[in-house]
């Protein structure tokens, strides 16, 4: 059988090669037949005249023919699965016809098949520039970028939906809106996601109007309609569009009537609206159909019954359910909390002890720890929390979640912490194995939190007796030894950490920190420089080290080098919040580039608000201080006071001598002398109690001078000429 595609390719190639070039076409002189050609002429017959086209071939025609030739070659390579050759042929075709969307789509397809995603992205970008209204290309580029750059993908999907070439009731429009909704959901933009999902739900409800009923291979969102409706319902609920949420969940229920979980979803919508009677009705339906995994449905049941004035029915219902489902750990835990709430601590404790260990559950550890703490059973509490930490180190996540809150309680005051330390010593004296690794580390943390660094070192050494090759224990020991004033021993521990794991950055950075904290700034700089060389390929490490170097240069008085380190970070990471803040603050402190400094610090505040982790404070005291200080330097003390007041309202800001000192300066500028004096006295007290670089001897000297000036009734006691520290 003749390979038609191959024949076409050969024919097109021969035509492209055989045709004369545009430069000579139509300019030939009349050819004279040679003797050989005359030999074959019939008597009286004249030689044929050359063919002269009505429209001579242009350079553009020639380029298009060359493009067609390479395109045909590329098609043939595709049929032979020679992907690199096909890509090269299409690339050559594009050189001759760089605005051909068809060529771009061909090379993009082959790059994808050949698993060359970066090349595919490159050609997709070029194709979108050539055809900015092509919804297929826009959607394809969006899909390619979505995993790494959701914002860019979202913008491309929106452009595709808005394309004049895409009918709004086309299947592609539905798919694009679904993608928009999914990205908006991940970004927690629930209102925007809900708008997109409403359009998609309309299409699913009326597939014939959107061409969805003609698709040979329905996409997953159509194949599993119940799941799709349920997903939409959750988003509508987040967006507080309760009617739409109910409609979505009921559609899910209609698509999969045997499933009971949709009744649970519907009950949650009614609870959000404080409609507890219908919420209870659907909860009951759910519990009739399903045996729940976990405790959530029963927790909702307890909430609803309490609102309906039927609290006395909750415990018997949960008891009966827990009796039937003994292996439902969440349900057993809920029963324990109900016993505890009812004052039956012994029953609660028995349940917690029965289910706490396998697998570990942070909630149960937390509840049991709470009981031990109320009963002042420190021994049991230490062993329990130590077990939680131990399980976490063994890879059983979840147990350690309960430790942090209890750790705060045990470290709340030195007296309680000392009781913990002494109790742990007694347990260890009874037998080394009685105090496991987790418990030893827990007590070390308690001691460190109350600044009993010798006790912290004692228990970290006990940890190392059990696990001598655990690098992070050596790093922890180095930190507490340095804080306790044992610098040589701290350096030895940091070096041991590096010896155990030389490829781990944390050991190197711990050593550099010890050198910095102990005032060995030149050695710290040398260590940081060495880290930059050894870890040059790790962009995140380079960024962190430059940031630390900047801080060390501030300590040595080398402000220009400090600024350069931050500028290097911003060159590669212009939105880095910490670098924007620190460079802005350095400029403000020196009274230079103040307008630019204000912009940078505002950017830092915005980035922190957008990027902060859930566990971090809502506001960053250091950034607020920087903002207040630059406004003070710009002669706007009223605005400065607002930011600095916010800064000291944050826990860490209230105990930062620099921030308190700055606010004192601002109130002095506002002629509120009494407030200024109180703040300077507080700053003096904080700095005198500080250790290491945080003590800031120069600032302490300036505060004392301001207070002295105030006592001597000088006109501007807050105006102190700062001595510039000479570089080391």
C-alpha cells in the first residue's frame, strides 16, 4: 500500500526545490535549443518556450515554500517517531514563517510528546504573542504553568475565557472556568471561585446547551458529578452563598442517592445559618445511613443538641455509638472529653490511656497532659510528653503537636520549670532508661526557656549519651553552651555537628552564630564567606547567609558592606520582606534615601501580611518599628507614633529595647516628655538585662545620656549625636 503522506511530503519537497528562485523568475532570455534537443524535434516543430507565470514569485513566496518544505519533513519525522528531528524541522520552518500558528502548534505538540517541557513553554509563549486571542494556546500555556505559577496560569485562563473566538457555551469555556474556580479555591478567593463554579454548574445541569453531551470521553468533573457538586458546595459554603451550597449538595445527593455524606454537608450549611432543627434532621439521616470515621458528626450532633436545649441527650448517644464502634479512635476521644466535661476525670483518663499510643494522636496527648497538669502529676506529664516527642522522632507525626502548648505552661515561671528539672533528675536517678530521649530533650527545652542554660546543657548531654551521632543535638548543645557563656565548648559542639554531617548547612550556620554571639565578628564573617563558597549552588542558603552577614557587618560598623549584602539579596529576590525591611531600616537609621526606604519597608509589611504562616504573629514588630523610625526621620512623628505603638503591642516588640527607645524619641519630638522618660527608662532596663549583641552597649549609652539631658532640662534631650562605630 502506498504511503500517501510520504508521497505528499516528497512531492512538496521536490516542488519547493525545483521551482526557480524569485530573483531570476521571469527574467530569463529566450533559450536557444542545443544540438541534442534539436535532434528530437519533429520536422517543422519549434522548441518549447519557458513557462512565465502571470505573477512572479516574491521573497515571501519563497519563504513560505521553504516553510512548507521543512513542515512536510517534520511531519514525516513525526510518523517515524523521530521527535528531535521533527522538532528541528519545525524550528527551521518557523524561521521562514515565524507567524504561523499551525507551525507553533505542531512544534509544541512534539515538544510535549518528547518530554521537553521547557521548550514547549518557550514556543507556547511565542505562539501566544503571535495569536493573543487563541483560547487553545492560552489554555495550554496556562496548564503548563499552573503548577509553578498559579497567578500566571489564572491570568491566561481568564484571557482564554474572554477570547472573542470562544463561544461562552463551548465545552472549552466550561473547562476553563472550572480551572479558574479551582485556582481561586486554592488561593482562598472563595467569592471568585464561587462565581466560576456557578457557571460550570449551570453547564453540568444543562449539558446539551454547552455541547457536553457530545463529548466522546467526558472529563472527570462530568464522569463523577456527585463529587464535583460536593466540591462546589463546599466553596459556596465558604463564600456564604448558602442557597447555592444547598443546591449543590442536593444535586450531589441526587447523583449518588445511596451516599449519606451529603446529608452531613447539608446539616453543616444549616448550622452555619443557625438553623438547628433542619440541621439535626439531616444529621440523623446521615447517622442512619453511615458509620462515621472519626468524631466530627457526633461533635456536630453535640453542638446542635446543645443549641436546641437537649444537652442531656448527648452523652448517652455518644456512649452508645462508642460502644458499637470501639475502634473509632476519634469517637472514643470525644467520649473521653464528654466525661471530662461532666467531671468524671477517671473515666476520661481511662479512655485516653487506652487509645493514646497507637497511632499517636496529638489531641489525646494534649487532653491527658491537661489532666496530669491539673493534678500536678509532673512525673507522669514529663514521661507522657517525652513519649510524644519520641514518637515524632520515630516518624509517627501528630503526637508532638500537643507538646508546644504544654511546654509553654511548664516554662511559664522559673519555679515550675525548676520542679520539672528536679523531677526529671529523680526519674533518671532511678534508672537511665526510665527517662527516654524525648523526655530528656523536653526538659532541656524547659530549662532553656527559663534561661537555666547549665541545666539545659545537662539534659542535652544526657540525650547525646543515647544518640551521640545526632547532629541536631550537638547544634542544640552548642546554642545553650554559648548562651551560658561557655564559648569554647559551644564551638566544639558546633564543629562536632559539622563533623557528623558536613553537607548539612545548619551545623555551619550554628558555628557562625556562636562566633557572632561571642563577639568574634571577623571569624564569623570568614565562616559565612566560606559557607557562601561551599553552598553556592543552594540559592536559599545563599540568601540566608547574606542576610546574616548583613547583621554581622552592622555589629562591626561596616554599614556599606551590610547594605551591599542586602542589595545582593534584593537583586535576586526583589520581594524579600526581610531584606526590604533591613535595608530600609539601615538607610533610615543613617538618615539617607528616606523616601525609598519608606517604600521598601511598606513592601516588607505588605509581603509579611500576605505570606505569614498561621503560627506567626499577625503583625511583625520589627517591620512596624522600621516604618515608625523612617517616618520619624522624615519629620512625621504623629504617623511614626502609630506604627511604634503597634510594634510594642506585639509581645516581642514590648521586650525589644530598640523599639521602646524609638517610641521614646518620637514622644519627645511630640513634646510628651513624661511618656518619653518612661519609655527610655523601660528601654534602659531591657537592654541592661539583655545578653550578647542584643545588649547594644552604644544604644544603652545614648539612652542614659538622653535621660541625663532630660534631668538637666535640655531643650532636645532626644537629639543625641550617634558615634559611628569604627569598622573592625
